[in-house]
C-alpha cells in the first residue's frame, strides 16, 4: 500500500464532467435528497411513461423490497439503440476486433445495430419467446452477443448469460435454473488461437435439461458437428429472412432485464436479478462519470459479456450513452503480449478498462510489448475485479499511460450493477491500490465485524456495508427472495453486506482488503470454495475436500485444495491430474485447483466443523501464526498438513 497521491491535472479537470467541487456538491445532494437527485438523473434515459415515484426501498430484515422509478415504463434496447440510430445513424456503436488479428475488424453503426437487433428479436419471437421468458446466452465475444442481449430487452425477455468458459454441467444447471425457453450459442468460440466447441457443449448440457428447450446456433467458425432437427435452429438462415424492424415492448422499470449467476460463500451460484429502469440509469451514469466519457470517444472494456463488467460496461452503459464500444474476442497474449496495445493503437482507444490480473501478466512480459505502439489516443485507464497492487498500478500509470492518464480503480460487484467506490478522474486525487471514494448516491459504512457496530471515526477497518439503496442494486435472487434477504441483509441488520473487508484511511479513502467470506477471487473471477469442494467430492475417489485461496503472483489468488481420499485409494500424481481435469469439466477451466494437497485428515472442531482459518494459514505458508488449535478434535492432523504443504517459499 502506498499513500502517494496523484491529483487530477488542471487540464483534465477543466474538461471533465465533474471536477472536485462538482463531485462534492453532487455527492452531497445525492445523499441528502436521493429522491430529488435520482428523480433528476433518471431523465438521462427515455421513458415511455415517465415515472412519478422515484424511490421505494426497504431493508427491514424479512421484508427487503427495492424499487426505483416503479411506475415508469421504458424499453432498454430503444434507449441503447433507437434514440441514437435516429440522431446519429452512421456513428459506430460497436467495433468488433476478432481473435485473429488478420481477420478484419468490423464497425457496426447504430443503424445497423437497430437492424441486427431487430432481426434477432424477430427470430426469438418466431421461436415463441415473449415477455418475461428466459433466454440463456452461451456465446463468443461476437457482435451477436450484444444483439442477443438487446433483442431480449427489446421483446421483454430476460437474458441469462453463461460465460463461454463454463462447462456443459454449469451451463445445464443455469438453463434449468431459470427454465429457459431458448439457449443461444455458436458453433465454436475462437479464443487465443484455439476453439471452444460451444455447440457440442450445449448439446451435452441439454441432454439432462428440460424437454422443449430450443437451441439457436450462430455461425462463427463453420465448425458445426451434430444437429437435431426440431430442436436446433440456424440463426443465420432465420435472420436473413427476418424483418429488420421489431417494435420495442413497453416494460415496467422494475421488470427484470437479466439474471446473472454469481458465486457466494455457500451452495451453488445464485441468479442475481437486475431491473430495467434503475439498472440502466446507474450503468449509464457511472459509465459517463467514472470514465469521463465524451461523445466520439472510443471506449474499450476488455471483460467478457459473460461477467457483469461486460453487461454494464461493454453493452448497456456505453450504448445507453450513444458511445462507441469495442468488443474484443481474443485474449491479451495472442498472438503475442502486445495485443492489447496493438488494438488500442489500431482503433485509437480513448478509455481502456481491464483487470489487474491481466496487467500483472503483461507486466512480466517486458515493456517492449507496450512501447512499440502509439498509445497517444489513451486518455484514461481503469481497473476492476480485484485489488490492484501498487507495482501493477505504477506500471499501468507509467508505461501504459505514459504518466498522462488518470487511473480509475473501480470497486463494485455483480450485485451492485455498477461502480460504487471509484475515483472520478477530474475530481479525485488517486492513491495506488485504493478505490478511493463513493459514487453519487452510495453510502459506504465500515462495521466492526463481530458486534456489527458502525465505526464512525474516519480511519476505520472492518467489514464493508452499504447504507440505503442505489438504482443499480440487484432486486432479488432468481426464484429465491429468502436467499437474497439471508445472504445480504441478515448478518448486519439494516445494511447491505458486501462480503468484503476494507480499511478507511484518515482521508476517508477506501481500501478493499478482500473477501471476508468463503469466496475467492481468481484472476478477477469470483469463485465459491463450496462449489469447487462439491465438484471434488463428486469424484468417486474423494471422501472429503476443503478449498481455500492463497496469494498468487499473477492471479491474485490461487485455488488450494485439501483432499482426503476414500480408504484404499492410492494418492498418485496421475490421480492429481485426473482431479484437476475433473474440476475443469465439472465447472470450467477457471475453477481448476492450482495446488492439491493429499490430506489424511482435515482439522476439525469436536463438533465436526472444518477450521478453515488453519487451512488458509497453511496454504499461505504462514503456519507460524496458526493461533489456537486446542479446540481441534485431533491436533496431530495439522502437523501432517504443515509437513506436506504445497506452497513453499
Ligand atoms: C472484488 C466484479 C478490490 C471484491 C465487478 C468484490 C474488487 C468482488 C474490486 C465482486 C476492486 C471488484 N478492488 N476488489 N476495484 N472490484 N473486487 O461480482 O471482492 O465478479 O466483492 O464483480 O470482486 O466480483 P464480481
């Protein structure tokens, strides 16, 4: 951690949407009279029937109910497309940069976006999809992913995107979880020169699915294999026949726009539900202010649309603002470690937004990959997904940004819809490693973890909660409002609990210290340790498993699994490989354990509870500080675990 500060340049501040005085004034207004503030800023989007009520939110445990703009009606796709297609039809909405640099990039204008989205919407209607129906998307990072999201929004269907790196099992669970009518996929997803067989994966997922799910297949590579008539539909053929206009459906502000599954500390991933009106207002406003987006800027968020970052900052936020947004199909290191910077130069990117893990990986490849490109178009850099270490921050600032570009370290979550803690680049002096201050309308509080008392001193350390609501907040867990209330509103009554720990310094700046629950953050991807454990114990040789995170130079955290085998099973190198592969196929490559330690026993209390604190310490190679082990049923297991630990300095 570093306390060096980087104030915005006078020039940047002068041209920014908000300088320091504007931020202070708007922030104060937003928390003293949220009703008036959000009533005004809700007008940034077009409403079919304007709202008369702005905020109606309750956090009483057992009765959590969040509504914004509840009597307004709108259509999200009309806001992201039609109003710009009318005003600036030829403006580029999406720049598509394919995996292979030799394949030409494509520029999709707002006019074309309207036609393509309408075609997709009409195809979906033709398959029987209507208002409120669920559609699962399992797609590469191609323009059709954006068309499909917006097409769902256009007809009032609810999309649920499954990251293309997830396994058939994970996909199947999500298709069944929301009772989807249609799954939209592609033949294959090219990524880093390799191809993921999305359609084949979907075939497997549908084997155990509900009958009657239809599969709409977009052609990407032409590498098509099996086809089931009556279930599988050729998107390109249907789209060619479909009408180029589809009337947008009138939706209520509180109608769900999408479901997105995310990992928590217990059980299987939960379907986070976002609204139409409040979500769009918040995504658009944060996009404009955090990135200081101006008309005609080219904005690039390197996330995948399978994550919330892609939802809010590749598609909904930028397009609601009439921006030009770049969609990149590939990876940072293909064909070489200069790809990000080559794309920035090629498309004259102005704002660039990525994850610290990518920066750490690229930093290790040497500066020559960066400096050979002309990065003078860059005005601002952003990070998201995990804490950024000062070394990576400094490298980003000096080598990528040439010392010219403010860095916005944005802290938020799938649940929050958009940025909650972030610098505004013309207003906030930044400190490397700190997500700095709250966005408008956001009221962070630091609580003492055990008593739940709010710490009112400026300098504080504890768990991070939020007081009151903001328009982009999730509304429920799909099909399980109880779980929503229990997960976020029961540990600390009257607040939204983020699951993160934080420190607030004497200047009132927030520093996220990481999750305080059993969620780990691997390369910026959220993973529940319980998910990996349940995948491991599903293997016939495994009796018991406990999974924890440990510090990893590039990934931020790595996955460390302690595995107890069934009696008589031999612990071999082959079995270790087999278990790694097993988790990859059960969940996906991002869940593969980095280290597996054979554990003859796990440290448990006399009541049988696994003492994770001890397992974490051993995984961190910090077993000198194990603390009190006297409550263990069998303290000797700890010695064995230390003796055979896998992560040694
Ligand atoms: C972590 C991603 C530190 C945090 C948008 C949070 C961060 C979880 C930051 C949410 C940041 C996200 N600094 N930690 N700037 N941004 N996190 O739902 O632990 O995939 O709770 O949303 O990532 O991950 P999610």
